[in-house]
């Protein structure tokens, strides 16, 4: 999983967002963009900015022992922080073998359904639902990217915890109608408490 922390107000971010768009085409990678809002006072308000994205990025800084947050920042599998435009470093990180827990994600009768079979040796984990928008075009009028037209990918529009899971057989249900209207897809991530390395993920296209 690749989580990119980015902003339309950051001139270094468009190359990282372009690379994220390439990663989003891979079937073996869940690539998501979190737009932070702390660039908004420098001339351009990012319409996709989320305070929850800032909170998540700061939690990673604490978990990974970083002295500060930055953009574009890519966090791979919740355990490695890299510059989001550093294609070679991210590619190397994605080549490493990994294993995790199985997550079944589906949609039925107006609900998003998450199923877990019983699995051994699972640390207490948050089950997090993320709603995201597959693509968007933004015309930037001010700030560092003034005059540019940006193509953006897999933009997180909302996130929330569905609860805690510790390896038991379990089902979570969530009303699809409460998702942001712009959401085209949803993802589930399973992450041990304290925003530790991610142990499971799944994605589902809504349309």
C-alpha cells in the first residue's frame, strides 16, 4: 500500500501525483492520495484538503520517529517514509515480499460489507474505511502551481474507523449512502493500534 500526502499548493507534488496515478493502475498496489490543508494559507485552497489527512500524517511521523511532516510524502505499508516523487525508492520498497491477513470487501443491499475469517496471531487492529475519488482535474489559479492544470488520482474524500479487530470471525457493515457523493471506490485497511505497519487491505469499485 502506498499513501501519498500531497497538496495542490505544493509545487513539488505534481510529479508524485503522476507516479501515484501509475501505481493506481497496478492490481497488486493500493495507492491513495491524502490532500493536507496546511498549504492552504499560501495562496491556494486545496478543495480536497482534509484535516483527517493531516492527523494521519502526523500520527505516522510519531510512529516512524520523524522530526517533521512534509509533502510529497509517501508511506509504504505504514512502515517506510519516502519522498513521494522518488520512483526508484518506492519501486524498491514495493518489491519486498510481504504477507498479511485476508480481507473480503463487498457491497450488498446498499451497504458496504467487510468480512474476516478467524485468523491467528493478529495484533489488536483498527479497521479503517476510506472513500476515494478515482480521478479529478483541477485548474490552479493561485499559489505555487498557479496556471497549471493538475490531474489527480485516488483522492481520499473521507475516512473513518469501523472498529477494532483481534483475529476473530467478524463482519462489519456500513451504509453506502453515507459515503461522500464524489466517492467512486472504497478501501479497507487493517492497521495495528498506534498506526503500526499495515497488515491487510482491500479495495472495491462502487461504479
